[in-house]
């Protein structure tokens, strides 16, 4: 089971410049097994698009399943966000990473087998051992 970061899905649904790479990556992952989205990523997708019911319909059409966060993932996300704040020493860098990024990473690390994301540098730094799948144009 592979988790999907909201940015990749927004690229695809908004038909942005990364849409083709996102679609190819998503198709490849779906052919290998289930792809899921957490409530955090779903909320971010909904906020980026016009209509929440439209987002749900598209996810269903694409066979992307919903996978809610477990308590252990929420706790890990909070721990990682606190470490991030401590590392940045209260600078603007700590404001650049909000709790949702950490929730998505912890969900993927503890409840899934990987994460489809464009933000691999961040997840590599904070979620050691998390398998990252980055959509690329070839």
C-alpha cells in the first residue's frame, strides 16, 4: 500500500506542468497495488480545488482508497514537527513546515509501504527509511 501526497494529486487534477509525470507514476503504483490518501492529504486537495465531492469522485474513479491516520502516526508527526522546530531555532524555516506535512509523512511511514511525492528532500530528511516515489518526466 502506497500513500499519495496531496501535491502530486493536485498536479494531476489541476492539469499542471507536472500532470503527465504524476499520472504515469500513479498508474505504475496502482498496477503494483493499492494507493491510498489520508484525511490530511484529502483536505489539502479539497482546499486546492473547487469542490470536495468532485475530489472524492475522481479518487474513486482512479481507485485511490481512503486511509485514515492512526493515533501512532499522529503522535509521530507531532514528535517530528517538534524536532523540526527545535532544529530551526525558531527561524522562518520552522514556519515553512506545518503539521500536515508531518502527518502525511508519518502516515506513509507507519501505515503504508511508501509515499508518492514531489517533496522528497523534506521526507528523506525527517522520515528515514520511508520509501519515496518521485514522479519524473523522462
